[in-house]
C-alpha cells in the first residue's frame, strides 16, 4: 500500500505507512513509520527528532552501530564519490569535445557539473527530511513504492552495465579486440598471441585476484585507499595527455581545433549530449558514502559533493581538451584507442603503454565502488524486510560477480545497449528522480517563499532537461542503428 507522507511538525517530517507496517533498511532494522530504529544494543530512539536545524541534522541515525570516530573522513568520502563519477566515460569526453567544439564542450562540462551537484544536494536535503536510508527510500518518500522499485531497477541495470563494460575494456586493452583492430598489451610484450592472453582467461584472473577481494569488503570506506589510487591514476592520465599535447604544440604539430559545434552531423550532436549529461552520475553512492561519513550532516556532505565535483570538472576538462587537441578530427569515440598508435614523438610506445595500463588499473579500482551500490540495491530489492546476513552478503556478491563475468566474456558487444541505458537509467538516477523528490518536498523546507520558488523552478527545469535529453539520446541511438543497418 502506498505510504502517506505528512509533516509531523514544522521541523520534522515522518514517513508513515497507511497499514503501519515498518519499512526495513539494509543498514539496520528501522521503522520509518515512527522515525525510530530498533537495535539490540540501544533503546528505540530517534536522534533526528533532537535536531531543529536541517543543516545540522544527520541523515541517518546510527545509534548502536558506528561511533563517530569510526566514520569516514572528508578525504575518504571525496575520493569515493569522485571515483563513482570518474569511470569509463572519461575516455568518451574528447570525442564529445570534437563534436561540440572547445568552447561549448568546456561550458557543457561546467554546466553539467553544477547541475549534477545541485541534484546531489537536493537528494541529501530531502533524504534528511524523510529519513531515507537509501536512494530507493528517498524516491519512495516522494513518489511511492512503485517508483522506488523502478529506481532500484535503474540502479541495477545502470551499474551492472557499467561493470560489464569495464571488464570488456580490461580484456580489450590487455588481450586485444576480437576484430583485430587493436593488439593487446600482453601480446605486445610477448611478441605473439597465446592461450594465456585469451580475453576470457585474462578477465577471469583479474576478477579473482584483484576485483573479488575488493568487492567482498562490507564498508565503502574500506575502499578509500583504492579510490584514492584510482583518482591519482586518472590524474596521471591527465598529466600525460596534457604534457604530450603541450610538447606537440611547441613542435607545431597540432592543428587548429574547432571552437564551435560542427552542424553538418546532427546525429553526432544527438548522441554526445547524453554522454555529457551522464558524466557526473554518482547519485546511487551518495547514501552509503554519507552513511559512513564522520560527523555526518547535510552541510558536511555538501562540502564532499562540491569538492568531488570540482575535482572531476578539472580532470574532465583537461582530459577532453588535451585529447581533442592531440587527435583532432581523428579523435575516436574511445580516445584510448588513439593511444594504440604512434604519437609522432620520442618514447611514444612507452607513453602509450603507461596510459593504457594506467587506465586499466584505474577502472579496476573504480569497479568495486560501483559494485557496492549494485549489491546494496539488489539486497534491498530482493530482501527488503530481512535483517543483515553474512551468508546472504557473500552469496549476492558471488552471484553478481559471476553474472557480470559471463556478460563480459560471452556477449560480443553491448555498447549499443549501454548507450540506451545511459540515455534512460543514467539520466533517471542523476536528474529525473532527484527533481521529483525536490518538487514533492520543497513546500516543507523552512525557507522563505522566494527561495522556495527558485528551487521549485530549478527542479522543474532539471526534470524537463533530463526528459528532453533522454528523448534526444534515444532518438540519436535509433538513427545510428538505422544508419548502420542501411550501410
């Protein structure tokens, strides 16, 4: 039955169920019908009710669980959130810059970073108001249980698709592409291709030796060091690509880049817009990162979000600009493939190897962070009223890793499907659902009418933008499929 959301007082909102059945949370047993949590080591209580100021009110009541000193620090949270943002999509940004031009491309990165950060802060503020313990619960508070299920399915489809693509990229970089267009790094080192460099075997070994140990960690804060290394590897790529572009600029080998979009290819414009709007999607990991944040408050999480967004804007901008400057109109949809060829300068082979292997290591370390919210969402969807279980935790993790491996090893090409999910599930998670949450709950914020109106207009604009971009992206992908079919 659909829950009824009513304000309990001027400073507190309660999620109440018509049939009075409690809604469970993955992190602990919590009854959202009265705002209290039951824990064997502490009496039922609600810390949230003790705070009158939204800005100082913690999103989650963790009585009896993690003490403040056990929480994640600011740097740890920034690295985990930034790692959730920076993934395989970074390699598609130079191609979007090629289509949009330097000026519009740079402005698009700035604008999408700002809008994405606003949507994250909306999610945090309104999750505080309704005591949402997960992304799905925040959506349920605004749109009901059916919308919650849809949002959780979106997370599963989005994250599973991303992880499969990650494994495919790892296999292609290390073992070479099935089409033979790109020689694998292992084959280049050995000088020939052998059974030991088969893509399925390489992916399996990576999964067992590197990814599985990280994916079986129960706290996202436990990934702080791997996340920090992942961000450093992304920065390494930026430094190398920018350095190479600067050297070639000094040598006079760079052509004049396009500053504005090329209107000759409307289809390309339609396809790249969803890529840019999806560049900052990290919303599925906001709640677990906030949950483990030391001295958690909305203002503290907003600082984490802003620092992560600023870091990603810098990384994205330098990557997109340097990649486009280096390869110009020859920039591939995945710029990593451009680093498989001679750069026309000294130490070209060594630089290409460092960039390609560094990128593979980067997505290896991004993998467990994306997997974390995937596992959490699957457990919430399948076992919403069950207490935490160690055996179920390991079972879900093992099954997920197995299915992801099967998808990467035996599905030859899922890029088309991935483009469609990016234009649907990614936009839904990053903008559509947060906008709906804001529209539903803006009237309950203790701010003046003028500010409420501005936020409400912003939420509607975000919703309209996301739906429009989704339609544009789907249309562009359909036109691409039709064009490829006729060719």
